[in-house]
C-alpha cells in the first residue's frame, strides 16, 4: 500500500508531535519499540506506526538483535530541516536586537524617571 504524500520527506514526517517525541528519545540512545512505548506512554502499535514513517524517510535506522529491534536516530536526515530553519536566523537576530534595544531604552527611561523623582 503506497504511503500518503504527507510522509514523503523529513519535514512532513516531523510535522507530527509524537514523531518529534520519538526523535527526541532516540537522540540520546537507541531504543526498542517497548522502551519508546513505555517512556512516551503510548501503545506499542502506535509507536510502530510512527517508527515505520520515520524509517521510510530514513530518519531512524533499525538494528535486529535476536528477537529485539533497536531503533536509532539518523540525524543527518534532519539537515534539510536545519538548513531551512537557519534561513530565518537573520530575521530572528534582527528581531531580538530590536527587542533588546526597546528594553534597554525603556530601562534607561525608567531609571531617568526615578532619578528625577528622587532629586
């Protein structure tokens, strides 16, 4: 059965909060489906469904060991997401600089007002 268009790339795969939770868990260590289900409080079939989507876009890899499958993050596949987000860095740097300037001006004005009241 073909996958829906919403699971064709990393952007769409990480649009689902539960998948981002799984990625977060796998960022620190490899886990089994049961490990993920327990730590996230989600039923095993749901975790398996999300892992399948993440595997299809190569965000996670699986290693078979006996009866267990161990999943780990393939973080290099998040690079396109990182690159896209980074294009907005200049915008946010500018916005934060503006916020800082406004806050500093307001603080200076309040300090001046206090001195005038005291003096």
